[in-house]
């Protein structure tokens, strides 16, 4: 999907179309209502601007007009404000985004029923046996998918068509927004090898820096390397993957169902919160995180046997602690109690900038036998002097 969260917001606020808009603000970024005016009629003066933002929030996504200023996902809002102070700031609305995600995926399933869910805004689909799926190299089906998604949701998407998942992902980035790109193995030399190494999904910043240090700047440079040299310098598994991927090879199948490994929620505070002086506020945030996780478990039909906490202090030191339970839990009270016990094992002598809770060792609720009532709850930071 094209700038998914931002595009969903533009459906609500069409007056912002074509303007630099950043999604990632808190409640303060909610547009101010005016009597007698619907939200799609609000003047720009009622919307928050990046120039007035203060805090540690990060960008969830941004419109293409904002991206022209160098603004991107996961960038700090303060940094983005320096790049484009007049950009408009909107709060995130994940419930709305999940609703639109379900809608566009159902549209795809009605056309191509073999689909791999890759998150809220991306999927892989198998066109092999879809009637007409091979016409014009897949372009006919791609146009149909784009048309139906736009007609039923008002959103656009970019589609990459290729013999495997690796190339399809790369192709989907070649003509955004609202583009269709078809990529064959024969196109590697002309379309893929000239691209910077970091354009390949799986090559992160650290790997890219290491490749650059070796004088490898493009995917073609990697493809020209000897396999043994890549394995020697990047490890057996990753070195072999680099070689195969640079040559456009990917044997992964479409995965239509997978079990979640873990679920987590975390919050970065607008200001550092001290475990002693801000105990009440931390406790409130902690409770909300546990409640959201309990809702996540309920929606997915799972319970958790390991509960963990994550802390990041004012020196950016990150600490994690886990508690393994003999019986799985699913309620907010039980999650909160276990996470509170994990917290007892963590250092709480410095102000905190981030607090998170993680659930792992998930089991299906349908596989869990009825258990005894949960123990009483434990207040966060109660034992902090």
C-alpha cells in the first residue's frame, strides 16, 4: 500500500491532499474542531505543525510530499521538524488502519486466494493458478487489484510481479506510488544490479556499511563477488544469502498461515520519568500496555507463558527481564502481575525514557485447559523506595 497510514488519514482529511503530512503525533496533534464544520472542512489553521512539536516521538509514516524533504518512517519528530517545519502533524489511529488493512486484504483474497500476510500494509500473492494471472505478465490481474482496492477503499497500492518473493518485493518499490512493475530474471542486469545495496530487503545499515567498506556499492558489485569470499567475510549463512539474492534467487514459498512468536507493546515518553517521583504515571502507562496486550491476545486467540519487560533509561541503556510461568495467562491483571515481578529484577535507579512489555511462548487458548482463578494484582513500582 502507498504511504498507508497517511493515505488513510487523507481519506478523513482530504483538504490535506498534496501537502507534507506526518503521522506520529499524540493526542495534542488532534485537529481542533470548529462549530458547524465537518472534519473534512476544517481549515489548515486547525492542524498542528511540526514546528511547534516538542518531545521524543517518532514518525510512523509520511505523505510523499513530506518525503521529498527527507522525512521518513522511524525518524524523530524533532529532526523532521528541522527538515520541514511547516509539515502538518496528525496522531496515529491504529484501529482505523487495521480496519482498512482487513478491507484491502479481503479484496485481494476475492481475486487471488493464495496470499501471505506481511503486516498491516503489505502482502505476497501467488498468481500461478489464478485465471488470467499470466496475461501480460500479470499486469491484467495487477490492474484489477488496484482498481478494486481504489473503488472500495479510495486507497492506492504499488504492485511488483516477479518469479519469486525477493524480486517481487523489489519490483514493488520501482514505480511508486500506484505503479505496476514486472521483473524477470533477465532484467537483473538492467534493473536490479545498478541499485544501491541497501535497496535489497535484508541488507540493513550495518551490513550496508560493511559492504561499502569493501568497495561494494551496488547489487551488481555483490553479484560479481566470489561466493567463498562473501562467506569468508560475511559468514556462512549471510554470505551465501548475499550471493544468491544478488543473482535474484529465492526459493521461499508463499506462507498462508503462521503462528505468532511474540507480541509486545512499548511507549517512549515525552520526558524522562523517574521510577520514584513519577511512580503513579509509570504505573498508569504500565497498566495500559498490559490491557492492550490482553486485547491483542484475545483478538488472536492466544495466551502467554513468558512475560517480559523492557526499559530504556536516560543514557539509552536498554534492560530486559523475563518471567517464565508454569501456566499461560491472558488477562491484563495476570500479565501485569508477572511483568511487575520481572521488573523487580531490573535496575530502577535512573530516569526512564521507554517502558515496554513483551509476551512470548504463546499457546492457543483452545489448547489451554480451564485453570484456577488468577492471583491478586501487583502494583508497578510498589517496592521502589
